[in-house]
């Protein structure tokens, strides 16, 4: 089996995340590959990218991101390496192939041909194909009406460029993993592949999921672990109110949290997830987009005798501080003026990844936001993201913490 790259992990692997800011020990990343090279003006909208990235430069930027984490003692795991390992096991292989060919566009005849093609691949090639997709021209044995009527530039199995953003398809809450239910059709197989890893890779033996792709829409970018026992969940373009309700029932019922804050956000591309407008950089400090900092509201959700109770809406910052047992949450603004704030929010200025309290990773291009962070005593690890950001995601989006110290 392949070996993941990073610092040496302990013999008994731990998986536990109870906050956004406890020192990061292990993280799951996806190094972008051939799937980025398959983005074109014809398919970029469908695959949710706002521009066509320079794949080679995106890989260089991602490698620098991973190295910055390793330099601070973080073990880096990669999705494709773990997936390849998992596909050594028959049950995982069967499930992966079944998920790839379920698309109703294929029809019965082409589906059988694709199934046979995938079954003939070794684990490494199968892993690459599941992520990079299968083009019409690559399936030399293709035949039948559906195959003949497809455009030669179409994909029989779509590529998954959004897999770059590993935060969305799974999120660890305590010692359990929420394999999420992605709202956009182009991204749903991401959660299926990640689910295979958690279900079949030996590293995660015994891990019990607390959410699954079969449930209501919920995405990891909307889930903020404010402190042990308190979770904020955005509901907007991607996560539905039903998804927030389901997660609240699951995590409170499992003893992973005592309070969930449901936070409505605008259903817009620029604010697709809660972490596009708010992330944490210390146990009592958030970086927020000024236009929403004092307009966001939250509904406090708790569980009593098996029933969810939903309090009246309150300002988010006030409700969050109360639930966390703080007098107040400190707020660092994105940018310095309205125009800069809007530009840097679009460029993921809010989307920081805390490596430890008061130490975060951010895109270097968000000059004013980074200056605001440093003026507030937050150390900023700057990384390049000119190509990585074309899918609208920053350092937090690109990382799924698996192990953090208690804050």
C-alpha cells in the first residue's frame, strides 16, 4: 500500500476535533491533479469553477500549503493515497464502481461497458479515474446509442475538481466523522469517495459516522466548532435548514455537543458557506466580513427529552458568546474599507485555517485583512492562492482537520 506523506504518526491513530483553533496535528488534503486539467469553458460552470486554473501552478501552490503545515508539525494525509489503499479491499472497490456508474445519463448498455472498464483497472488507476473522470475518447470499447450520440468532448464519468476543498465533504466532530450530503450534483461523488476511505481504510477502523450522504443537505464549510460542545452551522446556498436540524439531533443525541447555532446566510455564490464570512483565529476571536458581522442572526438549538428546542433569533455574535461562556467574541474585520472588504471576502480573506491559537494560514493576496490580523496579535502564514482560489475556497476550505489538541 502507498504511504501518506507527512510527519510520523503515532502507532494508535487518534481522530478527534473539538474546536477550530486547537493545535492542528493531522489534516486531510487533496493535491489537485488531472481533474483540474479537464476544466474547460464548456464545463467550468457545471463543475463550479469561476475560472480555468493553471493546473501546474495550482499544484505548486498546494505543495507549498502542505509544506507550510508540515513545518509546523502537522501530519498531512492525501485523499488519493488513502483512496488507493481503500480500493485494495473488495467491498470498497465494488461500492466505488457502483457509485460511479449510477448516473442515469449512461443507459444500461453504456453502463455495462463502463463497469467492465473500471473493473479491469488496478487500485491506483481506478483511484485516478474516479477523481479525474473518464472521457468519451478514453473509452475505446464504448458502443451503443448513448455512446454514439455523446459529444466526443463529453465525460462519461465527470471529473471532481471540487475535491480540492476537502472541508466540504467531511467534518470531524469529536471522535466521529460527519460524511456530508453535498447539495450540488457536480460534487456528490466527493462525499461517496471520502466515505469509502473512512469505512474501509485500516487507519479509520472502528470510526463511527455521525452523518451520511443519504441525509439532508449539509456541507462542512458551514460547520464551525466554536468550542467543545458548541457548533455553529450556516444554512443558505448549500446546507438546508433540514440539514442543520438533522445534524443537531445527531450530535447532541450522541453527546458530541450541547448547543447548535443555526445561522442563516445569504444564498449567493460569494457567501456559499458560513466559513466564507466567518472563521476563528483564537478561542475568543473571529475574522468576519464587516457587512454581515452585526447582521448575522442565530437560532440556538438544544435537545430536551428527545425534542429539539429552538430559541428566538439573536445576533450571532451575542448568541455564540453566550453559548461559549464568554462575555463577548472579539471580531477582526476583513479589509479596511468597504471596497477592499468586498474584494478580499471574494478572495477568501475570511477563510483562514487556524494551525494553533493565534496562528493561521491565509492567502497572501488579502493584504489588508492579513494586516488587520497581525495588528490584533495573530501570526499569519501567507500562502499563494492565485490558481487554488479559482474554485472559490481558501485554506480552511482546502483542509479537513482529523486531529487537533484540545483548545
